C-alpha cells in the first residue's frame, strides 16, 4: 500500500465487484460501508444536496480554504464515490432506484419508516432486485426484527453506550458511570452490520435471494458487554463499574507509573509467577494468598500495592524494558506516542491522504484487517460533495441532456 493515498485507485481488494449504494451519514453507517470499500467494494455514497452533516464538523486544517470536509468525514468516508441527490424529488428517487437496481447492497441508517415514505423500502426495492442485501443500523433496530418500544427514538453513540450496558460497568467507582472515549456505540454496531452484510451477500450469491439485515446499536453494545448478562444470570448480581480493575481476574488492569499508566494482565498463574519475579517479589508467587487467580482476586489490594510499589518508581519505557515480552503488558499511549511507535508505521496504520483545500497531507487510521492475497488499502481520499455525480450517472445510463436537466432543477449537485 502506498504511504500517500490520493484519489487514484490502486489494485482491487477481496470485495472487488461488490456494488454498494450507501445512504448513510454520521458515523455508524459510514464506518460500515468504509470497511467494505477498504476491501474493494465500489461504494457510491448518496448524499443530500447539502451533504453528510459531518462534512461541516471538522476539525479542519488551518490553511484549508475549501472546507468541503474535515477530519471527521475524511476518517470514515475514504475509498468511496459521492453523488449528491435530492431524494425528496421524483427524479432523485428514480436515480436512487436505478442505482440500487444494479447494486448488490444498499445500506441506510435513517429512522424507521423514512425509506418507506420515500418509496424506497426493502419490500419495494427487492421487487426489481431480488438479490439485494438491504442493511440497516438504527439506535433500537428495525421493527421487522421485533418492534422496540423505543423504535422511534433517535440515538447516537452516547445513547447506545448507556442503554447497552457499557457505561454501567465503566468508571472509577460504582457511582460514576463513564462514557468510553471513542464512539464504540457507533463503530461496534458498524462492525456487526458489516459481518451481517457479508454473510447475506454470500447467501445471495448461492441462492440469488437477498435479505434484510438489521442491527440495533443498543443490541450490538450489549453483545460486546456479554459478561454482564451471564454474571446476572448465573449469580443474580448486577455488575457495577470496577475502575481500572477486573472483577474476575487479578492482576488485570492499569497501574500508575512516574509518567502515566501501564496495563498489566496476568490472567494465568504462570504469567503471575513471571510478574512476581520481574517486580522483585518472587515469594508472592509461592504464597497461598496469591498463588492462584481466585486467591489474588480475594487479596487484590495487596497485589495491586505490590505491583505499584514497582511501577510508580519507574517510567513507562523503563517498565516496558522489564516486562515487555514476558507478561501481557502495554503502556497507556497518547496519540503522540502512537504516531512515534514503529509498530503502527510497520503495520501501515497511519496513512497519509490528500486533504482538498490544504497544501499538507493529513493522516487517518489505516486498515486493520490484513489479507495476505487481496489486502485492503486506503486507495483514495474521501470524496468532495458530488465529486462523482456525472461519472456515476453516465455509468447508470443517463445522457448529458438528462444530467443537465437534473442540475437545472436542483435534483443533483
């Protein structure tokens, strides 16, 4: 993969030939379709005339005079083509239907009922494209799969984190539920939807029949928090925030250092023995009060005190030299430390892309799924609003005269 991704396509990935019409906006939907695009799918992002709302969110480069999009949009819409269409017009809906008729997949994240009001429901679209895989991600799911009492509630990441159980077990203490930093209430459902779409596409290629794929953001978050379900079911207890500890494993969490924190996770007694030796407390590995995980959980305050007696006197780098490669260990990184770590350069996880309107390339997160024969890649930057409108319409069979008429009526941009 080139270190600098432009708007010129490079060799295709494993999903080459898969056609996706992307009607999503914000984070969850675009993150899902970007994964498909990273691996070679032709993703057509159908935007409103004013564009995806994240285009104006920023942050923007200081010298960006164009300001068509900033970091938010760039980070989750690479490898896509953009067409701007007014779906409130009949011509606009006809364009959408024509694109979807030739697609393998359509993805949307409107509230339940919006596509029906536009005449673009799954039931309508499958009449002319029976192999269509129709993917949705909504806060509380689609009524087709079971109508939630919250089906019409709008939702964002912070809502699904809260109601999916994630915040209820995250925080410094039982009285301080805490939001997870990244937007996992959006990105985790996006990953689930991506898996569902690929499963349905595989089935459609075997049978010629598509299907409806529904992911509720709250459901996906709950699935990730699976531990709280079995803990409550098996024991009748309701888990609460545990701070930087684990309720079932010890040591397993964060520990203070001279310049920050490190993570240490000794889920097995063998790892604990190595840690005890490394921190100068070999006797603790033989002491019955600490020799087993169950015993360490019962005496976790003493375990943590012993470890921090070692870590608080040292820097993260010094501790890494002692523990790295011996026990599960990692420093708590800032983004600056991530940018400086060779691991992320070698793994191509910080990728330069062109930023229209700025003279300086920017970096976005790379492709984490590594395929040996058909690797995914950041092949092109995020698109300008309507950058590919004419290209897409010509490929769909529209004439220059029709495209001119659409522009005149405000149907496209």
